[in-house]
C-alpha cells in the first residue's frame, strides 16, 4: 500500500489489541508518507507510556505533556504489527505486548490549507444562513 500512496499526510483507522484491554490509541491517526516510507502517530490513552518497540526499533514519546505520543515506522497496512510498550502506570514499569493494525480501506488524504479554509467558510456561511432564517421566521410570527 505504501507504494500506492503519494507523498503526503493522511488519516487512517488503527486498531489496538492485546494488553489488559484498558489502554486505547487514538483512531483515526495521522499517517505520513515520504519517499515510500510510512510513519504513524500513535497517541495512547495515558500519559504513562515512556517507550515503544516496533520491529526491534526503539521509540520514545515525541511530547512531554498530555497522553504519550509516538511517531513510529509502519511497514505495511492491513497486517498485524506486533509492538511492545512500557507503561509506568503500575508500581513498577511493565512492558506489554500489543498489536496494531492499520486499515487501508480508511486511508484519507488530509486537506491542504486552502481546502480547510473553504470547508470552514462554507460551514460558517451555513450557520449564518440558518441563524438568519430563524430570525426571519421569528419576525414573521410577530
């Protein structure tokens, strides 16, 4: 799938399995493709993850506040990717086995700044039109 995606930023649904079932990761998440290499942002539901291991490669959080956020390499979509993550939430650090799966059917290119601005303006115009219609109806009743 990486060879089919152009360089750029996307969103993709990611499923997490394993562990105790208490932890989650944010989905959809950001997927970046650069020169055929994919990376994904993995944001945990806890700020207590301080280490991840994917395909033998070590990762540290890229943030210092909020829930732990990692940027990891993604070798392929639609396959189970075993990962290990260390949590400090218990009395001692624990390394927990998980599996991530990125669903290629949900990959969506993120809009550029112009697209985002157009959508925002259209939504604003729709809200204003609705408000004007409500005022007009109210005045007609009076």
